C-alpha cells in the first residue's frame, strides 16, 4: 500500500475546525492585550470586568510593556494559524516542508500550525 501523501478532505475539515477555534481564542486574547495597552487611567468598570481580572492574576496590573510583548506574540501566533488555514485550502496542510512526509495527526492536534515533523526538527537541531 502506498504511503499517504496528504490528508483527506474530511481530515482537513477536522483541522480547519480546530484551527478556527484556536484563531477565535487567539484573536480574543490579542484584543485583551491591546486593550490593556490602551487602558486609560480612568476609574471605569472595565478594570473590574472578569476578563480583565484574569489578566491580573498574580500581578496587580499588567504593564503596557508586558502587554505589548504578549500582543506581538499573539499576533505572530495568529499569522501562523492563518497560514495553516491557507495550507488547508490548498491541500498541503500537514505535509512536512523538509521531508515531504505527513506530520502525524497527534502533533498537528497539539501544534496545528506545525510545518515540520518531529523528525525534521530533530535533524535541524531546533
């Protein structure tokens, strides 16, 4: 039996749904960080909202510098997820860019934007 060279449309749909959920959460988190950066010193109800409280756990206030770093990181994560969606659309999703083999589903479920198999990452020394 020949080795599989791409995931089926049904399998790609599973990954599309997974990535869409991650994108939704990542965009929400990104907006929280952006709001923290833009947070004024006014004494309104925004700083007592449950979503802002989550960000305050373990620290009294999230500094703008920290929020900026987190927002940048989140923006990069969103870009990686959007690139993964593009690979789903052109049916190259899940193919290792170095070995040309399929990246195992287990890895893609954990790191859905992965473009390298563990084998390729180890060979590169990443």
